[in-house]
C-alpha cells in the first residue's frame, strides 16, 4: 500500500495515518458537531458533550472508514468494484461512497438486518445479497463472491485504513474540546473505539477510554476477558448495530482495544431505551440503540466523578421508527 503509512512492524495504524485519513476523506465527509448536553452536565455535575455522528448524510460515522479505504484503492481496483458484509451501517457507507465515486458495490448482509437498512441500501443503488442469519455467514458468502468477481472486500472494522478513518472522530473531538478526560464509545468489532483511542491516547495517555456494548451478544467484552476472540450467539437487541463477531481472523482491532481501552462495560436494554428517549426528549434527536449506549452507561454505571469532561459518541440514527417508538414510549 504505497499511499498510506502504517506503524512500522505491526501493521497497526499510527497517528499520522489518521491525519492522512482526514485529508483523504475531506472531500466526502464533513466534520460533525460536538454539542454540550446541559441536562446531562447538571445531572452528573460534569461537562458532558455529545459527538453527533448521527449527523452524517447517511446517519452514521461508518462513512469515515469506508471513504478512507475506498479512496486508497488503485484506480483498477476501484473500477472492478467493492463488496462488503455488514449488519447494515457499514454496508450503507460503502454503497454511499461507491456511488459518489461512480464505482460498483455489492453488499452481502444477513437476514437479521432490519428492513429500514435494506431499503436504504437499495436506494443507494448497491446490489444487495441476503445470505445466512449472522454476520459471519454473510462474511463467508462475501469472500466467495469477491474471489469469483474480482471485487475488493471493504471490511467493516478490521482494516488499518478503516480504523484510521474512524479515528478522525478523535481528531475532531480534540480540536473542539481539548479538555476532554473521558470518552465513552459504543463497541462492536472495535474499529470505532480503536481509532478514537489511538488518537486520544497518543495525545494524552491519561484520557480514559470506556467501551460500551449491550448485555446480549457483546463479543468484544467477552473476548477481552477470555484473552482471545470468542464467538457468541446473536440475539435481538435495541443496539443491533453492535451485533457481530470480531471476524474469522482478527488482526488489528482486538489487539488495539486490548492495548488502548481502559474499561469495557455492558448496559441493559432498558438503559439503552432510556438513553434513546432522553436524546429525543432533551435534544430532539432520534438515534438508534447503539448510539444511546453512552447515555445508558452514564445512567446505569455512573462511571464519572464530578467535574469530569466527558464526551459520548452518538454513533448513528438508522432505526425503524415503529421500533423506536415502541422502545421509548414508556420513558417519554
Ligand atoms: C458499527 C457501529 C458501531 C460500532 O463500531 P465498531 O467499529 O464495529 O466497533 C457503533 N454504532 C453504530 C451506529 C454502528 O453502526
């Protein structure tokens, strides 16, 4: 890979890869707002900010990693086209970036992906292949397809260029709120938190990085405790974007999360629903379950001492409206 510099010897992205990503993706990705939550700040006697990754055109941060990876491909690779497997938001990002660049995209998803996401993918002009009932099954199918048709697989998280792309969130947070001492980040495969943690820890190792997942099917959480990637049954959860394994062979995100992340926590479905309701009620925003896990962490775990400077990463808004209303009605 000639146009990206990776941390020598490890293949892991370095902080300058994140700066390079920022430059590369600037034509497709706009900086997102960091807004103070006065209500949360009062409640927790701290400064609590929300990093609004739900504000991208496609409603999620995954556009950052996808854009950085696809823009790094050779013109020949771009012409042949790209493919991916995804619980939805990454597929959406790949389809969006491919359409912007005028290249073909095939998205392989499992049948667990909510209808709203399938429709959004179709609207972006991608070819959709639905296969199996878990992300790992969709992944197997994607590999066969890539081999047969010469497509490049854009992985959802375990790729240094994808991690560097997600890391640009960390740069933006530091620019807007250099006083930050704690960040709470939703975790699935770990690309989001690996990128953000790389940036924050490289600037100040004392910044606390907390990863959060739902109680049901939290693969990274249990893998960290087992010391190696584990496989779990997928279950229905409000945080469906956090489902999925660490990939058949994890090279980057698992070791990076082991190295950089201070703690990982689990939150209940009820706390996630409360977080979603809170954002609607006090910030007039509709977000998906995964994006509300940071708030759920504050409500359920109270992890911050008074006078902290906290950022919650609000990661996306792709949620079926009926599901949103059903989950939140008792808290509004
Ligand atoms: C993908 C995703 C995450 C988790 O990102 P990983 O890099 O897989 O850990 C969190 N929130 C939303 C909305 C997502 O789509």
